[in-house]
């Protein structure tokens, strides 16, 4: 069960990173982003991070976070 949990965390990090880059891209293009009806607080925090980092910074953070998440999941899987 612990191995599965690590992989689920890695997938969650991948989804977070994808959303971060997508929000940064949309903000850079000037596309209006409607708030979610159920997760507005989390969405606003993610949009703030995307705004602060910009598009290129969001890509760097997304790649690093996903890489470290996958590295951790893989290294712990084979222990």
C-alpha cells in the first residue's frame, strides 16, 4: 500500500505541475480564467504562484517537481 501511495503522490504532483503551467500560459496570453465553484481557494493560490513565476518559471518548477516526484517514487519502489 505504501508503494501505491508514493505513485499516487507522483501523479498528483504531475497534475499540479500541468495546471501550474497551463494557468501561467493562459495568464501570459491574457485569457480570462473562471474560478471553480468547488476549489476556488486552491485555484486562486495556484494562479497566484503562476503569476509570480511566469510561464518559463512555471515550466521550470513543474519539470523539477515532477522529476523529483517520479525519482522518489521509483527509488522507493525498488527498495
